[in-house]
DNA sequence: ATCATTTTATACCGATTGGTATATTATACT
DNA sequence: AGTATAATATACCAATCGGTATAAAATGAT
C-alpha cells in the first residue's frame, strides 16, 4: 500500500558512522552526509530524525560493533596475555597503515561531546565501563586456567588496560615514533602476570 | 604617530585559548570569540590573522604554559614517586571539581585536528614528546638520588606515564566513578619502583 | 593644531549551515 | 485499473558561518 524505501537503512547508517567517526560531529555537515550516503536530505530526516539523532544512532552502532569485536579478539587466543598483546598490536598496526587515523569513534565523542551533552557523557562512559568488564572476564579466565597469578587485582588491572587503550589510541593520532608506543605497550602488558 | 590598540593582546589570547580549549575548533565561532574577548571582528583579524592562526597561537600558548606547569610540579617534591602521584591526583581533583571538564587542550586538538592537518599533528606530537622528556629527566633524578632502582627502563616508563596521563584525561571527560580512575592510577604508579 | 597612521565600529559580503514545504513518483492493496 | 500512502526530488527557508570594505575615531610626531 506504500512506496518502499529506495536505499538500505543499515548501509546508509554504516556510511554515516564512518564519516562521523572520521570528521566528528561539528565538522560533518548534512550535505556531506547525504552526498556520501547517496540519499536526499528529506530521506535522511524522514529516516533518522535529525543530525544529532543520526549521530547517536551511528555511535550506538559503533559501540555495539566495537564491543563484540573486542570480545571476539580476546576469546580467540589460548594465552590471555597474548590476546591482549594482539589487541594492542593490531590497533597500532592498523593506525600506522591508514593514512588518516580515525582513532576510536567513542573516544572521539568523549572528547568532542561528552563535556557538553549529558546524553553522550553517559553513552560513552557506559561503553568504556563495558570494555573494562570484558577485560575483567578475560583476566578471570586467565586466573582460572592457571596462566595468571590468583592474587591479581583484576578490577584495577582491567581499568588500567582501558586507560592505556585510550591513551594509545589518542596518541596514535599524532603519529609518534613506532618505538614510543611499542615500548609503552610492552611495559603495560608486564602488569599482566 | 599611530593610534594604539585598545585591548591587551595577551589577555585577549588567553580568553580565546580558554574558549577553544572548552569548545574545540569547529564549534567555536568568530562571533563567540569576539563576544567573550570583548573586541570587534576587524580587531581580531588585524591582530591574529584568521581563525586558524588564532587557534594555533592559543594552542602554542597552552602547550608552553602546560609544559612549564608540569615541570614545576615535578620539581617541587622530594620524592619522585610522590611527585607523579600528586600530578595525577591534582588532575583528577580538578576535573571532578569543575562541572564542565575541558580536559587538555593539546589532547583535544590531537583528537579533533591532528588527523586532518599536518601542522597540528606535528605541534601536538612534539608537545607529548616534550612531556615524555620531562618525565625521563624526573625519573633519572630519582635514580641518581637512590629513590628509584638503577635498572629502571626510564624511557619506556616515561612514555607509559604519558600514555596513562592521556588515557586518564580523556576518560575523566565521561565522569567515571572516582574509584575507577583512582585504582588505575595506583596500579600505574606501581611501575615506578 | 595639523597630519599621517592605525585601530575601531558598523555594516555588509557570498557561502554554507540545519531543516522543510511542495509536488512528483512509485508502490501495495482494494 | 484506481487509489491511498509513503518516499523521493527540487527548491527553498532563515540563520549563521568566516571574512572584509568603508569610514569614523583616536593617537603621536611635527
């Protein structure tokens, strides 16, 4: 009884996510978005509400994808310490490969919007807290398997790994010497024992 | 022979620095700036060039102030480890006191502009590298005084402290539970031995 | 006091911003 | 096949963007 949408909503959202991720909220215009998404302005507004709603939808999609990606990477290895090492090293490798480093969409949003909009403060904080829970679970598995010491302060270590992940992700955007970030990753991983 | 400027250039730059620091480059308009600086648009352009030049001048002023502030704080204590602890704790205290946390102007710029403008990539990277040098000097002093172990990897530790400082500064903008950041600071400081 | 020089204030520029009104096109059900 | 409904395309909106032309006001040297 109705005309159906001529584009894939999820694909369009993916493209919007990539652009917001790369340029941030303020620097991305509706014209930029419609051009790259391949849709007209009224379609964007009819489908996603307004610019802020679209941004929020894109960020929620990112945090879901990011969390499950992290969880998967931490599950697929025998050694917990190796898993964390691979996590950091893949992050570093990817940022040095790409010419323009987008960093982490969630971290970018903490910096740009969290201080000025409580909605994004909560959304981004909860994602970081969720990451620390994933890290805790991974560390606990390492203790149970006997790989890690049983008297490890799992919570403190997980939170420190989150802090380190944030610090390295941000620092990579300024393209420091590779050895700089490699050395600090090695030292941080030495806390997992 | 000429009319003299009716405002203090350095004071005006300080005010611009605060606003760019709080809102970022894209979200700060010339009208915002002239209003808070108390000057007219042509005065701004005559004195500082254009928006980007003003931003760069503000950021350079910030990095200079920030570096000397950090160096001062690390000098004024007998124990090196205590000095670093105070550095982190004062940062945390300040961010929890203020309602809107501006974070670090340099870090904000790494996230917003470094990936899209080589000038700011270089400027911000050099500041972070400079901080790591200050940290190295401080740690070396601790070794010479006998407080720290002589086999400490000073470079790796200094770089890790920079990474941790960045991570905590960013995370604070999402207002996590106080215990979260306190615990990770304690664990990071345990690397200084 | 006059004059050259620079800052100031007002007003304006075209371009772009986020967001919509309108009218046309395409679809699913009767 | 006709009709109700929603998505599309075009064109437009006021507001704001970064930046400037112009002219009045203020200054220090003569």
